[in-house]
C-alpha cells in the first residue's frame, strides 16, 4: 500500500508563502487602521517569511532548470545565496524604519483601536497557525532534514508567538492605559527579525567563504574506522547552497590495485552521505608510499606587488 506524504517541499513553500502574503496584508492594513505599531511590525515578519520562502522556491526552480556544464560547474544553485543577501538587506531597511517610528511613538503615544487590533491579531494568529501546519515535514521522508523547510516552520511558529504577544499587549493597554507598550512590542518583534536576518547573513557569508559544511575531524575519524582505510588527507567540504554539500578527499588505503578500492568507495560514499549529508563526492585513493611522496596541505600565496608575474603558487600535491 502506497503511503501519502503530503505536498512536496516546493508545494509547502509555495502554499505557506501565499498565506504569509495574505497575513502581511491583513496585519499591515489592520496596524495602519488601528494605529498599532506592533501589528505593523508583525506584518513585516510575515513579509520576511514570504520573501524568504519565495526566494528559496525560485532558487530551487531555477537551479533545477539549469543543468551543470563546463561554464557553470554547479548550475545555478548558488543563486539562493544572493537571494538571501537581498532578503537580509530588505529586512534591515524595513526594521530601521519601524525602529524610528517606535521611538517617535514612545515620545508621542498614538491612540489605538484596541478591540479591532486584537481582532486583526487573532486573524493573523489563525493564518500563522495554518502556515505552521503546512510546513510540518512529513515523517519518514527527506523533508525532515530539509533546512529550508525546517527554517520556514520555525519562523511560522515564531510568528504565531508574536501574534499572541501583540494580543496580550493590547489587553494590557486596555486595563492600564500604557500606550507605550505597543511600540515596545514593535521593538521586541524587530529585534527578533534582526536576529533572524543576522543568522541568515552568517550562513550566506559562510557558504560564500567556503566554510566547512560539517565537522571534518569527526568525518576523518569515521572514515579511518572503515576496513582498509589507513588515513585521510586533504579532506575538504563546502556548500554550494543550503541543499548541496560537496566533498573531496585523499584516502590512503592498503590496496595496491584500483579494482580493490571499489568496496571501500561504496562504504565511504554511504557514510558521508548518510551521516554528513554529502551529495557530491570526489575521492583520490593512494597507497602509503604514494602519500609520502607529496604533501597534501593547500597553500596559496598571492603575488606580492612588484614581483615578476609568475602566477600563483599552489603547493598542492596533485595540482
């Protein structure tokens, strides 16, 4: 009997983006009409989620259409990173605008239509809960390990909590008359948005700078534990995008013939794929004698100013 796992990752991202856009309009219009800056800032959080999901969805579709070739070694997968940087810039600009308005309202509090503000926030909560439900990954599928889907789910859950905070804030204002609570809530939500923007920026810069995609010392230890593997040199890992982990390594083995490494290659590919998420792997097998005849350390020195042009010096064993 076939098991239904629900919508695909792209389907979930598309449907949740539609809900986030609706919620952005609902809470944005509600915030402007009722005078609640907390609702406005919450609507920006929904805009953030919609933009991030749509950029991720667009990047996946473009990457799937553009096959790798001699000119574009990995296709267009890295478009996701540039889209992320664009989304972070948008978030920062909107957040700064809200902070300026919040400071203005702390000094000169504005009247708020509390009943309507609570109603709009409750409607926003229902929409965010619907988006959260859609983004729950299907059990027993690759969606459980999909970073984009997990990130979108956590953001939707955070939006729901922000809605609850706005509703509580409106109740507090109703009973105390402390209208400064509304801009304070807006600042708290903006702080949450900026934290998310910083994490996105950190991940994007890490990918652009070829930060290791996993704990390479742990991977080396696991590889050396395989039968016939004497050592691991020049292990490198990096992400082309959030979905694609690439790895290369020199494996020192007991075998003397290339044919003898076939079983080891299968075990290495399986280990790196299942434990470290590697999707593209390049291996170079060596005997102990071959390994001792060259160094594996990568050294790259830029030509100093005034030095004769002889190119870069890459002291790498196999060029």
